[in-house]
């Protein structure tokens, strides 16, 4: 299989590219490598992907640095590239960053998503899997979150752009019969993760002997999902495009478009996660309890019955297993 992966220098994108290469696929990867967080981490992820592609003597990975929100630059970067399917994971991430930097989300998440839809349409892509987010559920108080729930009351611009992406994808599935799968990710963590995520910030501070900021007065719950489980779900979706048979899909569409929750199917107390980091670091944290931040959701919990029924998805990594693996990787990466 030949696959285009956007956001290939990102946390999930690089991990998906590695899995595809490991099983013998060819990958075309694009990424802008912007400075939302340390570009060196992105380059290090890319180096891992490139090394995997060359490990068997084959050049099965092609990379282009491009901002996919610029459609002319995107078309130029993809000229001559061959791919059958698309995994669109590139986006401007972060709920809190969207409070002060809304235009970054307009460009990347709206214009960028449309540009990838156009690439998929004109290339006749067999399937496009794209990243949505659990943030679309907003302040939904009914747990667990189901794909059938209303998602028209976002609490952040980031969430609003992700819901808009789902709507654009539904339109393209209807008008052009473009097969697509949207994935609402729930708090992804693990080695090679993002420095703006709580697990990274807590680990960094605890190892440095600094206090940690715990928002929501510590009374928050998250469905923490380990990266290996996420990748397994993404690849399972990629391999199984929705049929254009008029039947109702997960999320309610009768076009070849479905939407899945992809999480660990457990809602964990934030303090339990912190406790596991403390144990792995070998020291206690000084916790500064702070109010909820604007745009944050207090609790998340994924109902994964749709993707489990359709594709057999079953997360296997508990936070008791995953958190120490992240902390060990963090220490190794930073030479600690």
C-alpha cells in the first residue's frame, strides 16, 4: 500500500508512519515542522521514520516539508508522489493555545483540511482517515461520550474546527462518494509525545524538583490512550474503508463516512496519573491546585463500542503500564 501521512513529524503521525513501514508499506510524509513546540523533537521523530524506511535497504519513505494550508505549495510538494490512501493527522493542536492564537487554527485545521479533501478527491483516493478530537463533545455531562451524542456546543475554537472538519468530510463523502473515517482521539500519550501535554509537563517538573500546576483543583478525569493502541486503531481503520452501500455508519452518515471514538475506554482520575509519574520518577510532586482553564473539559470517557464492533479494536495498555514507559523514554531522551 502507498499512503500519504500528514503531520508525519508529529507524535501520532510519526508513530503511524513507522507502523506502516514496518509492515512493508510505502509512505509519503508531509509536515510544516512549525515551532508550536521544539522543532528538534519533530526532526528526531522524522529521523526514526527515515531510519526505519532504510533499514531493509529500501527507500520506502519520501518526506516533503510543506504547509498544507497553502494549496499551491501542497500541490507542488505532492507532484509526482504516488499514494492510494491518506492518513491526515496534521493540525494545529492544543485547546489552550487556541484561546490566544485563533488564526493558526483557521489556517491549519479548516483550510488545511479542505486542501486534503481536494487532494483526496482529485487523486481518487481509496480512503482518507483523518484526526478529529474528543474535544468536540464540549461540556457534555453524560459519560461515556458516544459518537451519537450532540457535538454542537464546543468549549474552544480548537473543538469547533474539529467539528467543522467532520462536517466538511461528510459533505465530500456525500457529493463525491469519497470514503472517509474520522477519529475522535482521547488524550494520547506515550514515548515521543508532545511537550505541551500534561504528562510531559508533570514529568519534566517532578524530575527537576519543581511544583506542578494541577488545573480543575485536581478533580479532572481523562481517558488516557497509549500511543501503540492508537496506532493499531488508525491502521485498522485505514485498511477497512467504509462501504458506499447506503447503510448508516457510526456517527449517523449514510454516505461512505464514519466517525469513531478511539480511546482506552476508561476514565482515570488525574491524581492517579500523577501518582504513577511520581512512582516512576522516584519522588513526590508539589501540587499547586488551580481552577479550570478556559476551554478545558472536566471529564472525558470514550464509548468505543462502534470501532470495537466494526473493526475489533481493543486497547491493551493501562496507564499503570503506559506511564512508566513514557517516563523511562523521557529520561533516556533527555539523557537523564
